[in-house]
C-alpha cells in the first residue's frame, strides 16, 4: 500500500486535524476500463484499517455506487462490504438510470444490501445524473422509496446549478438529509453543463453561494464535506496548500 491515494488522504487528514474523510472503494471507469480515482484495495483492508485507527480518522462517505443502465448494483457488493469493514457510515449513489421501474428496483436493492452491512445510502442529486437531477426529484424519490436508511445529500454546486433554492430546502424535512458538500461558485446560473466548474470549484467564502444560510437550514446530524477539487493547476500549484486554505475557510464559515 503506497502513501499516496487513500493512504495519503488519511495522513493528510491527521496532519490537518480532521477526523473524517470520504474515499473510494469503488470507482467509475475510464474508456480503457481503468479506475478514474484511487481506491482502497481489498487486499489492503487490514493495513488500511490500522492506518485509520492509528491516526484517529474514520470514513464518513464511501464512493461510488451509482444506479446505472445495464449495471446491476449487486456488482458493488464486494466494495460495499469493504467500506463497511473499514467503518464507513454511508455509501454514495447517483441515479443515471432513467427508467422509473428500474430505478426503484436497483435503488431498493442497494438500500437493502447496505442495511445488512450497517450503512446508509446517500442519494446525491446532480445535473449529470438525469434519473435524479434536482432537489425536488430527490425528495420525491426518497418519499417513494420509503427506505429507512436512505438519506439525501445537498451539494452546494449541484443544488444551485440545478435551480434549487434556499426556500425549497427550507421546506424539506431535515431528518431526510444525511450530508452536505460545501464549495462556492461565482454566480447562480442554472445549467446542465457545468462539468468544468464541478472539477474546479471555489473555496467557501470566495464566491456568491449563500453557504451560511444553507448550513443554517441543515440539522446538527448532517455531516459536512469540504469538496473543492482543483483539476486545472498552474505550474506552481500546491495541492496541500490549497487543501489547507479550503479547510481554514470552511472552519471560518462554520464559526
């Protein structure tokens, strides 16, 4: 097990004074069939668990378990079991399937599988996943599924780019929200094409999103992620410094 990737994330979290992280035990694939993101390998389970324990770090969200056309969620079982063994709180899904019957079948199977593992399912709506691409659709799907371990995720960028408002969020029962991802953005345009912005987000407090008001609408039980990827670094870009700035800005926001 190398000290980059997931192991490096644990070490950085400990260095930064963070107690929880999000990581991948399953990754989306490139066209060549390779993992797009570093994953914890099953063979590294014991060593990685020791690393987490030694540094006082736990896993809040495990990625990535989408409901997709022509893929059965049963294929995720091994990666879900690994996430549970490592102590993850929940597994994250997006709904790319658009057939409503199959969405219900697959999402239900996913909830049932992780229930036996002691996990929640985090339903993250996004403009890129047309089966559930708005807060309104996420709330309706949550109600229709009636699964006790299903919770909705509020990603600030996805919420505002898909037309979500604080008024809509205020009308949602906070108990059905499991976690939120905070970042900032330069404006409130609604769009289905914001991939570049999603991959290069603004540090909280540097844009126009009403993050303080958004956080105030969430319950104390809601886990907060700092999600500010930066995939277009300049020649002298310092990834660790960027992360420290994002953490400092997020702490100031929460204070």
